C-alpha cells in the first residue's frame, strides 16, 4: 500500500476516534464531582466561617512508615508526608491557618494557583519567613479548577516530605463523569541503610514512593468493573517519571492548572509526568484483573535495585558481566523479593494471590478492577475496619 495513503488513513482513523469520544463527552449528563481519594493520605478537614472554608495546616516532623520495617524521619503536614489533600470548589474562598512546628523557618507555596502576590508563599520575597512556633494565615479566592499542589518554598524542605495535593472541583462538572477519582503523589528520597533521615542534598535516590509508600505497601486502587476512572498524578520530586498502566489505554485529559479541551486529549498507556507537573488520565475499567500501575524506569520500580527484604548479591567491578548471572552485574536480586503479604495486609489486598507482595517494589501499586461480588466484599471489609477504629 502507498505509504502516503496509509499515513492519511491512520490520521483519519485517529480523528474519527477523537470525534467520537468528544461526542460521548458532550452527550453525558453532568452530575456532581465525586470526592478525590488519595490512598494512604487523609483529606484536610475544614470548617465554615461566613462562607469561607477554613483549613488548619501544621508543618511538623513526622515518622513515615514507607514499608513494613522501614520508618523514615521526615518533615510533613498534620502527621503525614505527603501532607493531607486539600479539596475545594471553583468559586470558594479559602483560609488556611498555617502553623510552623519545625525547628527552622518555612513558607507554603500554592503551586499553580493564581492568587494575590502576598499569598504566594515565597519567604523573603512575597512574605517574611514563618519562624518556628509562628502562625501565618493564607486567604484567597479560587477561580480555577483542576489538579494543583502545595509545598514548602524553603530550600530542600520539599525533599524531605513537605508537599501535598490541592484539588479544585469545577462549578460545572466535567463530562463524561467519572465514578472514581484518585490522586497519586510521586516523591523520592535518599536514605542510607543505617539511617532514617533523608539526605536532601543527594540526587541519587534509593526510595521512590506513591503517596509516601513504596510497593508493596502502597494501597491498591479498588475499582468496580465497568466504572469510569480518573487518576491524577502530581510529581514533586527531582526525577521525571513515565507512569504506565497495564491492561488499558487511557485518555490524558488534564495537565497542571487546567483540564484540557477535548480536542487536545490523546490516548496512551504511559504518561510522562515531569518535575513539578500534574497529569490527569481517564479510562473505562471494563476488564477485571490485578493491573500494575508504576513508573516504567526499571530502577524506580525496584528502589534502585535495593530490595525491601530478601537476598541480595553484590560483586566487585572486576568481574566480567557475561560471567555473572542476572544483570546488572554489580547488584542483582536472587529471584523475587521475599513476600511480606501479612505485613501489608489490608482490605484492599484481600483476594490477591499468595506471594504477590514479593513482586511489587518502589514506585508501584495495583489497579484492581473487580466484578461486583469481590468489589463489595472489599467495601464491606473497609466498613468493618472503620467501625473497629471508632470503637
């Protein structure tokens, strides 16, 4: 076939697909936005004061369990790193009462938000540094909608955990509507084996996380078969990450600061999330299974080849690569990591095959697409877990 004719046929096919999806988006009735779920991270609660949403945000040292047996000493917000997710709506006015419980000055930048200069959160420029023990009140209106984030704007503090998601829901809900909406925050640390404190000056990271957890401790995303799903990904680390979803072709529908016009949506199964960027992807979860969702840089899937647990072989540089089984020659694992199923047991892992945790590490989790029966079983287990916590 004529190559030129083949090319234009492909273009017309892609264009027809995009047009059909655009028609689907317009034909779907609007319904209220669903709350965004951030696995392993809580939402930041708020109160109302004469129509203003009031949030309490505290910077403080936190102990973060990255995987069972490995707890890091980080700086975060309200007891977690990343900090809690802030959710508001386009048109809201928000007041964020910030307290600094750290041993050094800080300030909070609202990344991507269009707001008054004095609220931008850059110490020494738009505001004075917030000293240890001090309080500062940020207040501003929200006229945007989309996926944003907040982080410290003092040197290197975000490298030890000081970041979080900021979701602004639109006044007019997006179409087509989604049934599930998730947020994943990407972050890396360098922590020596005999330490619990990240070296914020080192750029060779050996711990890579989703929402503060390394696989297999990262909580899976639970989806009922047939649901339409949005996953928002924010990257506050130092590396770019090609994030890959097994089993599905998605549409990239949003970037930092804005949902994209339908004409700019494009399809893929891997999305590159650069430093300080956000990406929103959407797909219909029509195929049941335990689908991996991970950074596709091989070392990022394995915490730079340093296993969480299990045997490890290291050899000297003088040995020829061809004589050493299993590459790379200077650091290789003797089979999969030791399974730690019991240590990472939670409702979201119910029904996974025995030993699954030995094959999950680093910047990785599972997207579990389940038929109605297994899905409801996990929902019931989560309800029971919440009830026990209330007793």
